[in-house]
C-alpha cells in the first residue's frame, strides 16, 4: 500500500474504491514506526485513535470526499498545539507529561473536515530554534540526507510530509519555523497573514509574531488546508474578521501581468552561490510565465535579525513565565520554598536555548535597558512595516530566497547561537510585518539538498500569493 | 530585468564574527534572578559569553535614527483592512476544578499545592 499520495490522489483512490482510509492510515502508521529511529519526526503517535477513526471513515468515504475537504486524509500536527487527552509536550521536559483539557481550534477544524490525526510532531523546544536540535526528545533528521538538519522549529512537521508520514501537516511560524524547514526538506510551507488562523490552543512563544500554517507536498494541498483552518475564532481575540475564500479556486496558474518585486538587498553577500542561482532561475521562470519583474527596496534588511531577537525573546520571557511547576508539567523535587521551586523547576526542565532566550528577553525588558533595546526594536519594526507598505505599492508579491543556505549538518551551529539566528535573515521580517509568505521548492544544491523560493504577499492576500506559487510549481 | 536589478550594489549581510567582552557574571546572575532561573556555574559562564556576543550584534540598531519614528503597536499591521475578534462578554461554562487540576503536580483539596511560602 503506497503512502506517497497528495490529497487529490488519495481522494481519487477513495472515489474509485482503490483504497480505504483504514488501509491508508495503517500504512502511514507503519511507515511512521519504521522511520522513528532514523528520523525521529514524531514525539507521540496517535495510533489507536487514528485507526479507530479511519475505520469509522471507511463506511461512507465516497460521500465524505464530496462534502469534507480532508476526508480520510492522514495529517500530523506540531506538538505545540493542544489536543484533548493526547500528550502535548512542546518538545520540553517541562511539559513532558502534559495532557491538554482542550483542543486547538486549527486542529479541531482539521478533524471536522475529516482529517485523521496520526501523531504529534517533534520540534525545537517551545518552537525556539532553526535546526530541530533543541528538542528534549532528540533531534529530527533530514530525510533527504540524515547527516543534515531538517530545519526548525517545525522540523518534525516538514519531515512528516517530506518522508510520506502524512499527507499534510501543521506547523507554527514565529520567525520562519514553517518556511525554513519546508525549504530544507523540499516541501511547500505557508505562514499565513497574522490573524488569519486562530491560535487558540497553540502554546504561545511570541504573541505578536506566532502564526499557525500548513505544510504540503504541493501548493494545492497547502491551499486546501489553509481554507480549512483559516477564519475568525471567538476563542482568539487576535484572529481576524476577514472572509475566507476557498483558496483552491484561486489557483488558476495565470500570472499574466503579476508584478513580482525583487529586493537586491536579499541577494548580496552571505547568500550561498547555489541558492542564489536557483532562486534567480525561479524568478526568471515566473517572468517567462507572464509576470513582470520590478525592483523594490527593503533598505532595513540588515537590521531584521537584531529586531527580531529582541522582540521575540522579550515576548517569550513573558509568555514562558507561566511554566513555574504550580499548575501543570514538571516540578522540581529539590526545592524547599516556593521561590526555590520556581527557580529549580525552570532550571531543571528548560533546555539551554529556551533559557538563553528568556534571559535575553528579560534583559531587553529590564530597567535601564528597555529604551535602548526593546523600545528601539519596536521603532525599527515600524520602519520595516513602512518599507513593505512602500514595496507593495510597486508589486503584488515579493520574491527572495527562503534561507541563505541549504540545510546544514547536525551539530554544525549548536555552539554558536548567533550563527544559527542569522540563518533566519529572510524569514523573520515577514513575522515582524505580519504579511503572509510561502516557501516552494526551487531545485537542489550540488550535494542534493533542497533549495526554497520564498514568495511574500500583502496582508490577507493569500489567494494571489498561492496562485503565484502554483504558477511557479506548475 | 532581473539581471539589472541584481547587479545593483547590495547591503552586506551581517556576520557573526563579532569580538566582544563577556558581560559580567554578576549581570548574568541578576538577569537569571529576574527570569526565575537558578543557573549552574557552568551556565552562568557560557551565557555571559554568548549573551555578550548577541547583544554586541544587536547594538548595530543604534546606528539608526529613530527619534521621529513611533514604536510599533499590536494591530497596526492589519488595522486598516480588518477587525479582530471580540466575543460577547457573557459567563459560560469553564473547565471546572477537577479538569483544571488534572495536570497539577500536587493537587490538594481542590487547590494547587505548593511548598511553604513563609519560612
């Protein structure tokens, strides 16, 4: 039984009677189990519940595929989204045994659309990292070449799709955590507009930046999944009250006259030569398909990593204050007083990168430094927003590389946090500005490692963005 | 067109080759206390070097004149084209004590148990 199937292919198979959801689900689960030692993409496998749900789906699958967009489709979800009664760890010792009392809205919407949740995917602890090496449950490996990282922080979700362990998956993206692993693993990954998808039940990292989005084998699967999970949610006050079209209808492949902005700042020093060549070729392909290439300026590109690592860590230091050993999760047994319990619990159960970011964020917000760091970063963020507003006067989408290099080797940057942060130079801006962006595969390096093209859209313009990506892919 | 754009001089990407003095262990300890973290001596040592490198990198922001720029505020990004969800302020069923306590390390008579506060 094959598991290498897109949603369209699976639905055709279900329609023709060539396979049933229970058979596909069983095959996917077997594949996940076989891959665990090699790839470590999942923290928790939802085996019994998935098989049971799939058997129920078997009964009327031919009807279901006409009414439910994800009927019988195996999906995987990053383990920082709550699932009732199914362990949700955030890749951290501090939530190692956490059983959520409720389900994240995005996950509930997948299930209501007929999807079968096969498991919770591995991630950098609390979504903090660019290599998936920061998980308390061990690193994830890149299925293209296991000596290399899959990217992060949604590494497990990218690998799930790349290695045929699910048809589509959900990740979260605070500074590139969907797009960069999509680029490293050769799949499609979308960060929707800030507010497009409810974050109810997503464990918060940086609340002004976090957004849930889909991974898929192609743009169609990503568009379909976005249509399912998007929309206003009464449980998330930051979810936007914008109409949600069926994004599949936007995929015409016609990009005649589409203005594609190219910022020269993103093609300079520090960009891997093979990545540059591949992304330039991708932009030329868009031009051949009828797009008009225009120059746009993003003059503050040099400062984005500095701004991001001040704002993201400041918000993280506040959000992660809730992990104190009182109400859920790990509690230190060595403490005698309440104050000691807080400190020991956090020191024993947080990993090094999480502590580093909490410390940096606390520093940026502390008395005497607030104006020079946090306030300054928020002012530069306004300048970045202005840069993008101006750029979108001249173009409809912006094209850049997703990451400055292809995947790097496990261990290569572990001891140099700043080098790791600089890998996010093309992705973090998008979260600071709040616009949507997608990574689509655009070739491979001479070592065979995938390269990603990042296309950026204007606020709530996912339909046009997805169509541009679709036209490129076709 | 693409070739013309990309032959323009471009901004150099910053690199991580920054030499900087470590911030003092006393400062790291102070930040750790504010963060409710009890660091080991080894952690204090490595964080003082790493944080100094990161802060030195971040210090490049000081080149920018932001005197006349307003700090970014939540909602300003999408404000013009959307409104964000607010539900009616009405009392609704909540988790209840048993479920709320189900993950607690030390549930005690319907409360969260903690070590002694006053010693």
